[in-house]
C-alpha cells in the first residue's frame, strides 16, 4: 500500500498486490474529499475571505478578476502573472487581490485602472478634466458630466473621484455662457472660480462699451481791474519877437471929423467927401515862437490777470472698426463644457 502525507490517503500498490484492500483505499479517498477542496470558484472578495486550507493544494478561479489562484496553505499565489478584466466599477476586485500590473476597465465610469499590488491607479484622464464638447443638443458621452452648475447624482461609486476633485462638494462648475481663462497672479485671475456673478440668462460674450470720453482740459479767464496813466508837465514858455513897424502920419495935422471916420481911401491922403487927414496902420510884425510842451505820460501796469478755469468737454464717437462687423464682440463658437468622472 502506498500512503501519502496528504490526509493519510492510501493508494493501491502498482503491482496490485494489495488488491484485497481496495475498500480501504476508497474509504480513505472519501474521507479526504470531505475535508479537502481541490478546486473553488467565486469572486475575488470571497477568495480573500476564505481561510487557507491546511496543507494547501487548492485552486481558486476568481470570476470577476479572471485570475486563477493556488493556495499553498499560507499564501494565495497567482498562477498567471497579471489579469485584464472589465465590468462595473463596483465589481472591480481589491487592488491587493491581483498581481501588480493587472488592469481593470470600469465600463460605467469609462476609466481604466492598473494595480500596483496595493492600490488601483487611474490610467485614463484624471477626474475633473474639462473639454469643449461640440454637440448642438449638448448630449454628454458616457463617463462625463455637463458642467452646468447642477449637482452630481452621488458622492460615491463612479462619482467619487470627481466629488473629491471638486473639493468634496456635489456642485458642478457652471460654465454656461462663460469662457475660461488661465489662472494667474493678478487679483482678477488668482483664484479658480467665476468673476461675473451674472445669472445664466444674462451671460454673453457681447459687452457694453462707453463711447463718451471726458477730457481733463481747462480754459483761462482774464480780468482787468482798470489802470491809469500819470501826466507830468514841467512847464513851458513862449518868446515874442517884434521886427518893428511904422505908421503913416497925417501931414496936414488934421483931426478926425466928429461923427466918425468915413471910408478910407488909401490911394489918396484924404477921406472921400472930406479934407480930413489920416493915419494908416501897418503890420506889427509881432510873433510868438512855439515851444515844446515838455509834457510826458508815464506807463502804468495794466492790471490784467489770467486764472485757470477747469472744464470737461465730452467727445462722442464709435468704438471698433465699424462697417458691417458685429458691435463690440469677437468671433466665437459655442460648445458645451464637460468634465471627466
């Protein structure tokens, strides 16, 4: 009889010399079958929960991880180096339940994972990655959500990664009618978020512009308080020159007749109608010389002053290239913004 250390199972000798003990052999095999399991199948979680079999010798097929394991009595050992499986995220086996390098594709999340032997690591786009989705009806592909300001359906399962990425909040960003700007250091763009504070119905790339300009110009005012001129007269004099003159004397030594002198006749020595003598005056020759007046007028300050007078003239006009182009807007295309689960 050949006996193994495995549950003391005895087998017939190769030469069948112990054929008479065949009933004992069958009994030993039945006893071992009751105590030992050679093959199991079930989920990977069930495998990990099962106790190791004393002495080992058991195989386990993990139906979700698609891996065959061997139990050596202390450790589960994968018979194939890595596995590749797909299914719902909830059916993904534990990362330490598969060989490092094994992959799993979550069909409902549309995310691929790889195990490092301890953790599952995403190999797809990270949660929260945002793209422009050009779809007129804004239909969202599987594994993505529309960034429209509404809430995520849940914070667990396929939404857990995005929930954590958004800062443990269910509220999705509202990108409707808004463009994106890269984060910078200026206070206008130093924090992730929105800056307009407008309701969705009033958001638009078109903006209002003021085309009336106020210029910081000014004018001047003048004032004249009046002024005067001083007049100076140092005095002056006139000289008299008399070149001399003579008078004709009546040779007859007559006196003038009473009653007045008649008409003189300067061609004769007698007044017409009488024998009275006469005297004839001659020019005196006296003259007065002109002299400078000596007057002068002194200049005086005008008294004019100039002062500032502020003013704000307005200049009106149009802004932009004009013509038939749209007013105050650039060219743009409308897309939906979607984020990765």
